[in-house]
C-alpha cells in the first residue's frame, strides 16, 4: 500500500503516457479530478431530515468543515496525522485540510448525507495537506471507527496495489467485525486504455469497489477497469462519480464511493427498523443483486447502477423472520469477457466471487451438455465471502458451441448463478503469457497487455497464462509454441509490514533457468520483454539471460523522460513492413551471437536468436511497443502492433 516516503529504487507499475510508469512512493491519494474551477461548499442544498438513525458512517478522509447542514450529523472526530502513524508532522485538528484547495472530506461527507440524510458521521482525518495518507494512518482510522460503533466505512482514496498489502488484513478484520467497507474504484481508466487499474483498497475481496458514472449515465472515462490481476471481478457496483452545484463540478470515484456508503447505511437502517437480522455479506449481496443492470461490461460497472429501493425489496421478500435473509450473489454473472477468445484445447481460469449472509456450504451444479469441460468444486464452504476457482478445459475437437449455467445453491444461504457461453475455433499457434516472475497486477491480458492479447487471438493465436512457478516444467511448456515472458524480475515492494517495507524481485532458480533453456533448445519459442533497472532487477534478469549470451545494461534509453521512436531496423521477417517502434528501457551491453534487429543511439535494443533445433528467441529491454498505449499508437509509432504480432508469429514458426 502507500507510504509518505520514497524508495531509492522506484518501481514501474504501468507504461501509460500519464507518467504513472514509475510509482516509487506508492502514495495513498484522494481520488478526485478537478475541472479547474473551485467547488463551492454549498454544492448540496441541505438535507431533508425526516427522522433520526443510529447507523454510523465513518468518513476517513481529509477532515470535515461542518456547516449548519452537517453539524448535528457529526458524532465523533479524530485526527490520525502524527509521526506515530508515519506522517512527518502532527495535526490535531479535524477540519478539512483542503489539499490543493479542495475540501475533499467535506464533499465526501455531504455525498453520504445526500444519499442517506439520517446517517451519523464519524470524521476521521487521515489525509494531510497534500491529500495523501499512510497505510498506518488508514489502519488506525479503521480501528478507531470500529471502536466508535460504526456500521459503514467510506474510503475515497486509493493507490496502486502492492505486494502483500498489509491493509487487506485490516479490511478483512473489519468485515469480520460486521463492518461494510466501501472504497473508490480508482481514476486510472484513461477511457479504457489502462485495462486493469482498480485501486487498493477497493481491489480487496471484502471491500466494495465503486465505479464512477458520468452525468449522462455512461461510465466515466476516468473510472478504473477490472478484472483484477488475480483473475476475479472488480469493480462491484457503480454510482454517479461527480458532485455539482450550478456551474461548479468535481469528478472522481471519490464521489461515487460515499453515495454507495450512504446507500449501504440506508439498507442497514431499513433492516434495524424492521427487525431484520443482517451481516456485511448479506448487505453486499443485496446491494449487488439489487443493482440496475447496465449495457456495459461488469469489468467497468460491476453489477450495475446502485438501486437501494430494489435492494430493500429483495431483503423484504427474502426475510422470513428466522434469521439473516437468504440472499446470495455470484460476481461476475457472465463469462468469458467479451474480448476473450477461447480455442480448441485451451485452458481458461477465473475466480468467482460469491457473497452471502452467513456461514455454511453451497452445492455447486453445472448445467451443460458438456459438463466435463468445467472444473469447479462440488461444494463451497463460505463465511459471507469467498473466491471460487473455475477452470475451463476446452475439448480438442467436437461441437464448437459451449454453454453452461453454474448454480450455487444452499437452503440456508440462498442461490446464485453464473452463465458461460463461447464458441471454439482452431488456433494456428499456442502461446502463454508468463507472469511467474512479476508481481505486477497489470501484467495480464486484462491489464496493460490487453491489446497485445486481442491482437494475438484476433490472428487465431491462442493465449493462456502461466502464473504459478510450479508450472515451470518442460512438460507444461511443451503445450505451447511460444512463451512470452512479461516484465521478468520486476521490482516490487513487500508491504506485509506497514512499518518495514522493502524492495524485492523474484529471481530465477537454476532449475527454472534450465527449463527455459531446454525448452528453447528443444525447438520452443521465447519472447522476453523487459524494462530498465528502474523497473526490473536487471542483475537477476541477466543471470537468467547468461545462458543465451545476452546482457542488458543498467542504464536507460532514452535518458530523458520521453518515449523514443526506434527507426534503425535490420531487414528481417520480424521487421518486415515496420518503419519504427516505441522504446523506453534497457539497451543491451552484450548481444553475443544474436542478430541485432534494431538499434537506438548505436546500441542494440531488439535482438533475435535461433537454435539448430528450430528454437527461436526474441529479447528486448522494453515493453512499450506491446502495451496498450503502444499497440493503439498512443506514443509515437503506428507500427507497434505490426511488430508485436510478427515477433510472436516468428518465434512460433508462423513466418
């Protein structure tokens, strides 16, 4: 998660043009986009209090400037900005810190009250004058809010997910204490360019992730997309991602989240007033099941637009007075995602997020004419929330149309369904995205390599993922014509201890290196896409490359903060029809007997190798020409997609 201090060694987390490639500080920030004009505090016209409620919503934010419309709603206040929580100074005040002139916490609190005016607000100040927070500050705020008997916690903040994020343990603990935690999904959508970009903490299983909708009812261009890098669906639900008063407007999932937090408080209040037992899992299941379906994918808007009235109706209908109503929800409701393509012989994996109201067991039934295709457990043990592994093993021949309905049923917990439908065709080649030595959640077909994936499957090349190092075996590799190694030995921060973070990478073991070498020398294809030492552990990667006679340099090209267009290309099948490609990363300091395919500033940046067995290898010190921005021509070159496809066609023997 985030912290207030910088690491000497920054980390690459994406290759976008927004400059978020290097995120060494991993700062938790408020998720707001300004129109460039000041937002007036009078954006809400006051709240219609028809009655009192005991439901408390904790707003952990920049503090609150309470005007006459809110004074009676705030029941407890505390600041957590002090050195003990990792901040560089102490601020005991609880009024709004107004970072960048934005009364962020005040706006968020008013958004909660606009949705549910009867809510009681807990004002926990965890963001400083710069609009940033520390993990320790967030954790302290959550614990305090629970001590103050809150029912809902709103977190209109986020950061790039980190490895072993220590905040997740606190989120899980709060959930087990009966608290619903709602958080902003993130503002890194870039009109869909970035792919997987859900922020922490909303990326966590037991945290409700909220997408932002625009004023015309469409998904906001800034709203972050899922699924997650761990192959489960986020966001969970959508709500308006803006606040407005006359001509004054702020955008951001910062303002979608408190609307849902207010809606959750309304549902809890409804249960209390009607003497209906409830739990966080049941509330979330009802929230998602009651959402109004939208004509947009679930990886953009989740279950749909929040509809509190429908969620209350579901609870009322399911309530029999004997315990928590039996409401369950399976997320997503449909697979595969619309841009995914399955081929004969493919293996496809996803995790189904199941919510319900209590502890028990679901029976799992597969209704299909080809049930043998679906590998899923027959029973699911659950405590309100769990992830269920699904594996699809497509047949090698036969009927190309595969359909199924997977049902989760429990007499005590409810029922939920997942629909699956896809058509199979024959692939011309098979490759795997190898993510075994990167922890970055964006390094998948759902993230920054989505357009690369789409290009390959669009040309009938099957793409699977290898994520488990136990699958680095010659027998498994031999299933594929090529292995695509994405950001191997990536730097990341181990965040398991919020007080003692450290940089790490995942180096290759000698046994693993031998598997790759044997695969290549037995006729397999390898494509290795790296970055500079700012982003990857070049020393460890060079240990891997040693057997191939290759070595990447420790410096970066270009030296400036820019994307270089490489146009000095050798004549080769890989570069045929390619005038240029985009590059930021590590040049080669040694290329051995490899063929140099491209140079930048007289240094090799793209090389190939062949083996007498027929094995083929391409290595480059960049991933810019295969990321989403490069594939769509968002940098400099318009030939990145051609080069990316031809690299894979060459290593697999198609050209």
